[in-house]
């Protein structure tokens, strides 16, 4: 990589992102919403078959 002029980024420290409380609530709402939609689709398809 050095011979091609590229930087070695394998040793760059990565910090964990801190989310605000509102963002965390939104993500949990999305998770619950997705689970409910998947369950409704499963129930719907079970009535068709």
C-alpha cells in the first residue's frame, strides 16, 4: 500500500457514537414497528394458505 501512495488506515482509533435519548427512542420505535409488521405479514400469509 505504501508503494501505491495509499495511507494505512488500519490503526486509526474508532470511537463509539453517543446517541441522544430521542434518537434511541426513535430506533426502539422502529424496531418494534418492524417486528409488528413482520408478525402481521406472517398472520396474513397464514390465512391465505
